C-alpha cells in the first residue's frame, strides 16, 4: 500500500530533502503575504505554522481587501472558536432544521440523482421536534413585515432584503433533519451532473447575465460537455474559461485584477465556499481500497494546497461570517434559543452563542461600508440576484446529503450578506424587530461558520500529516504524478 508520501505530486516532493534548511530561513515567502507565490505553492501552504498569539494590525498582511485584521490573528483564535461552534452545532436548537430536498432544479432538467448509500439523508419525525419549531408555529411567528412582500417560487421565496432564496416553512414540502446525523463528507457522487452544478455556480460570476441567460446557457449546451465528462475530479476555476464559453464568464474569472471590489468579493465568496467544501471532502474521505474513512493528503494537495489563493478565500469567508455575527450582536444576544426542553441545554446554548459573538467582535474585522458606494450602488441588486441564483442552483445537486449542505452553506453566507449590506443598525433592535431573522437563517449562519472553522482545523491536520510523513521519510520517493490541482464537484 502506498503511503501518503509516495503519492504526493512531484511539486511537493522535490523540496523535501532540504526542508529542514529552508524551513528556518526567516525571509521565506509566506502564502499569506501580499506577494503571490509563483511556484512550489503546496509546500508553502503545508509548511506554514499557524500562530497562537493574536495581534490585530491596521496594516494588512494578506491580500484580502476591506479586512482590518490579519490572517495570523484569525489563525490564533480558530481552535477555541471551533470548540465553541462544535459544541453549539450539537445543541437541539442548531442541529435541527426543516429543509426541502425534493424541489426540482429550476435551470435545467436534472436526472442525476445519486443512488449511493452515502448520498442519503437521515431525517427525523416531526414529533421529535420541539412544538415551537414545527411548521404551523413557525409560519405564525415568522411572517415577514407587511412592507416587505415576498417573491414566491414553488416551495420557496425571497424578500427584497434577501441574498438567498428561502425554503417556505409553511409549505408541506420539506423534512426535518438532525445535522449531526448527516455530516458533510465524501459520498461518491460525481460525474457530469455534479460538474454542471459548479459550472453553473461559477457562471454566476458573470455580471450582466440574468436568470434567463443562465437557464438558456445550460439548456443550449454552452458548457463543453466533453471536458466535463472526461474529468473525474470536476471543474477547476483555473479551467473555467475552457468550460464556460461565455465571454462574460471568462472575463469574470480570469480578470479578477480588473474587477471592481464588489465583483472581487463575490468571486472570493464563491471560491472560498468551494475550497471549504473541497477541504471537508478531502478530510472526511473514503479510501475505496480499504473502506476506511480517513484524511486524503493527496486530495487536499491537489484541490487546495497547490492553489494557495483558495485557502486565502476560506479565511476571507470566515472573517465575513464573523463580521456578520458581530454586527448582529444586539439582535442575537436577545434571541430566544429556548427549545422548551432541558433548561441546562438552553443556558448552555446561550452561553456558547455569547462565546462566538465575543470572538467575532475581535476577529470579524471586515468593513462592509467600503462596498456598494458611489457608482457601485447599482451593483447591489445584481449581486443579490446572482447569489439568489446560486442558492437555487443547489436544488440541482443530485446527492441529497450534498444538496443538504450546499443549501445550508449558501443560505448561511446569504444571511451574512443580508446582515452586512442590507440592514441598518436600527434594524437589529430586538424589541422593534423580533422576527428580523428566521430561525432557519440563524441556524444556517452559525452552522456555516462552523463548517468553515472545521475546514481550517482540517488544514492544520493536513499539515501535521505532511510533517509526520516528512519526519518518517529517510528516502523520499520522487515519483512524478502529473496533476493540476482540481476543484472537485460539490460532493465527489
């Protein structure tokens, strides 16, 4: 059986022999610096050692615009933040969610449903859900204000302030799930149907395209199907211009340096979400030779570590989510997390939320006021429309478990965007606006942050695996494995 070391790409193995020398050079470039790393990207990512001492700086040390706290500061709090979020995600309030996994794909005919066992979602009976969260009660509690009308689709809707399309909790569709019984991990779902999902999502970078344009593009086959079906690993953003033939899509992806800040932020959100999902799948990976669940360093090296900007965008999304929670502190601090059950758990849930908010106030240094100003104001409605489409594309994912986590995380990011860019400070008054956020929005916001923290913790584990392999290797195998880093589908 090959070890992780023997299957690493040559780009990583080539420098193992001089690791101990080069690792001690103080002026070695960091993948977090403003200067892009042009070569040996994977080893720069895997050799990086996170700091444990927080020190926010006014001067940025990384390439994330509009943030006011460096990467090292975020790294210093990820472990305790993850501890709080991991416990929070297992409380009754945050682990139960009603979600519709049967809604038809609105953009193209989808018949790629996964029949693999690991694609299935474990549901719970409504009688096991606290009465106050059941559909009939939520419908009465969460009716939108009269001055904010809903735009409805079958089983879902959005309001003017929403960046995502929400499941209609009053609808008969949807089932209750316990998220702890359905962890995000490798399921085996892959192929052209899965690849088409990410192709459509990245095409939503194309400002100027409407929902009708997206549907027309997918139906008319503007995606190069030969490229889709010959790649078992899915679509890389670096290859997007070859897959999506629209000039606007190519421009939106390949010319980020020429884009305005708002469009850069949009791309980083999508790419960071993709990188986080890829990291989760590589960490919770099924070794099909042994049937064992274990991290795949090869998978992570190919999909993320060989492209450091993808890891940078994971940090960016984490800061954005933390800033949203920090900004909504007044509202969230007064939120009713009572499950109607064990009193000790209610108190624990409130305490854990407080811990997350306190860390978010320190690390969530993102200046949302720099976006959608001046001439860029006109982009906000298009930005919202694009991200709503991304949330609807999740209904085109053929694997139930992948669809579940895709819908949760796009909804969580959409909720964060709503908090940052659509609501003024007065809106967070819990007395004046007790139903400002749906329960599902609160649940998906915190669970999405939890997933990103899980991904960043997984990155540290991959670094440990790398270091252990390097330490134990006396005679490195310099076998060359050709392989561009490839982003996989949402589930493969």
